[in-house]
C-alpha cells in the first residue's frame, strides 16, 4: 500500500469511546488523514474492515466478543482487505507483541505514546513501512536474534518456512546488496539512512526493499525483519 495522493483512511478499534474520540480528534486534524469508522469490539472491527476498506486500523487488544489479536488475524486473512494494522494497547507485554506480529500486525504502539507518534505511525503504515514503538523494538530483535543463533547464515539459505501471515517464505536467496539492506532494516533505519549508509539512491533502496518483501513473503518491513531473524538472515 502506498497512498501519497489521497487521504489515508483509518478505522479506530477500541472499547473505550473516549479514547476513540481522542484518536479521532488527533487524526482528523491532519490534512492527509481521515477517520472513516470506529469499532468497539473485535467482531465489529472485522465486519467494518470488510465494508469500509480502510488503509490503516488502530487495534486495541482487550475487547469484548473478540480480542484484538484474533481480530487482526481474521482481517489479515481476508485478502480483499489491504489495511495495515497497528496494535495500540496499555499493556507493555511481550506476549501481546509477539502474538500481534504473528497475527499479521504491522505496528505496535503503547497508549501513552504522544499524538505525534500516533500520526507518524498511521502515515508509516499507510506508506507500507511497518513500525514498532522504540521501547519495544530492541526486545523484538533480541528475541529473534537469540532464536536464530544456531541457524546457518544467509549464504546457505534455509528451507522455506511460514511467514507471519502463513504465506510462503524465501523463494530465492537474497543478493548481497539485499542482505545489506535487510541488515539495516533490522537496525530500524529509514530509507534515507539506508541510502546514505550504502551510498545508493533512495529509489534504489525502495526497489531492494520491495524485492526483499517479495522473497520473504512478508507484508511490510517490520514483518520482513521479524521473519529474517527467525530464519537467521539478519
């Protein structure tokens, strides 16, 4: 998804009406973002994602009827819905984080994040750049680094394994340059920072990132990094 010429359509999912109202005020104040709907339960989120077709969904975890993790899993499984999902919760717990990423979420923010962080997250997800709150990024990478310590290096690419969405992973080896880009993605570098570090243009970085996502069967940058660590590629 890459919406640079249209409003970013957002669906807000949380069982607290006041929080949804606050998020709506913040996001609707931006000229490039519009809130197209709200949901108070996971089941309602699944239904509205299908009918409203938002670009980005902010998803609470603990809700009536269906939690945000299961709602995320069902929305991602609906191939007609292309929304990127950001889990937003008060619970700074590793299990929620890993379950959310496994379910197909593209980002994770805590509810104590500032308005600027929320706006930046929505824009990043709409552009296809998954994101994690800075305070949890190190834990994610540390977990998958430990899990992959005994896996062979990239030069001997492992057999395909499920991606965070259960799709086919690594169909062909990454090139040396793609491996360099992936390593910098794992270091949470932006396209501009990657371009500067590798002395290449940003357009070239975008091409490499697209190829990496295709080869890993990943939905976005965050899930590419998670999958790469699982497979010992970063």
